[in-house]
């Protein structure tokens, strides 16, 4: 299954621009997301998992455009990995 990210941008209300026109094509497989602190890794993952909305752009998984509707965030300390896994469709 192919993940296509097209022109995704996100700026937070405090003015921090976390993502600027991100374009990625990711074929099926296992990948890591590396970058320095503040590079937008967590913002990108939350956006892919539909936990937050991008300001612009689209994310397509296979032939389905991801419905960008943030999920209610669980209370307490829940790992990012669990939240992302819960939001992604089964294989």
C-alpha cells in the first residue's frame, strides 16, 4: 500500500511552522522518520494518523484519501506509537 503526502503544511496558533509544503511518496514497507528536534516529525505522524488537521495539502493511503478528522485524544500518558496504531486502518 502506497502513502502519498502532497503539499502538507501546518502552522500552530502560536506561530510555529511545523510543516511547510511536505511532499513524500512512501511505498509499502517499514521506514524510520529521522530528524533533529523541532523538525516536524511528530506533527507529520499526528497528521498522517488524523490526530490533527493540516492547514493545507492531502494524504492518500492506497486509493483512499485520509479523512482529516482529529480523533479525541486519550487522557493520561499514552505512547505516540499506540495512538498512531489505533488511527491507522488494518492491513
